C-alpha cells in the first residue's frame, strides 16, 4: 500500500477526490496545509487523517525542510493538490521522482513562474486557444518542469469566462490526480530519458 502525504493551500477539492477514489491502492497518511483555517484541513480531519500546518509566516525559507522532516521515512509519495508554495532544497533530492503536482493547464502551455490558479485560466481565456486542460507531473527544480504523467483536455468556448474554464478543468483534475497516484502505486510508471512511460 502506497503511503502518501497531500499538501494543500485552499479548499482541498483535489484532496477530496483522492480520499473518495474507489479501488484505492494508497493510503493518505497525512495532510499538510500551507496555513491555518483552510478547508482542505477540515476535509482531512473529517476523513480521520492527521493534519499539520507549515506556514511561510512561521517557517519562512525553512518550509521545505519542515515538510521533509514531517514526511521522511513516513510516506512514499508527496502529492501537491492545489499547493501554492514552491518546494526547494533537500526535499527534492530525498523525494526525487516521488513528488507529483496537478497543474490546471496542458504543460508546457500556461505554466511556470506566477502561473497558478486563476492566473492560468485568465491567460487561457485571453489567448484564444480552443483547448486547455490539466496535467499531472513530477516535481523537480524547475517550476512545472518535471516529467508529465497524465494530461486531459477540455474545450474552451468563445463565451467562456475564466471561471467557466476553471470549473471545466477542475472536473478533469478530480479524475486525473487519483488515477496518477494509482498508476504509481501499481508501479506502472517509468521515467526514461526524462519522459514517462506507462506500462499496460
């Protein structure tokens, strides 16, 4: 059974999709929030999962080291589910190819520094693209630069607001993130020359 830590910064709807996923081959060992009072922590408590808060206000540049302290030796995989801080330093080496993130666009489009949340969907709307979507990828030193695991597309319509796009993408995020964790738990993921191969 794959043991995971889920990191959240807000409402935690992606966390909920992980908790609710049927045929789970993983166990959520802990949920780490980026600040007090976020609903993601409530979702974890309601599910009987241990919670921690590691805030920038309290830990400053030591946030990643504190998260490493909480997770090292206790979990197999770290899942960023709407987590807005950037992990850096030793945790990226200790958990190499064992940290995944969900991003609300089709990487390599609309990603990188300062491209998160509604910034992404506003940029999608402004660009006039006909399709967007979401990406589950491994986390490395480059923001949104790790190997892509899964992607799903959604259409973008002329009449859409950024909020419409967000809602449509979120439906797919809720399906894609637990599926990626399941594939990792089933040992069906290989990284070859920086590209993910999914075994049948």
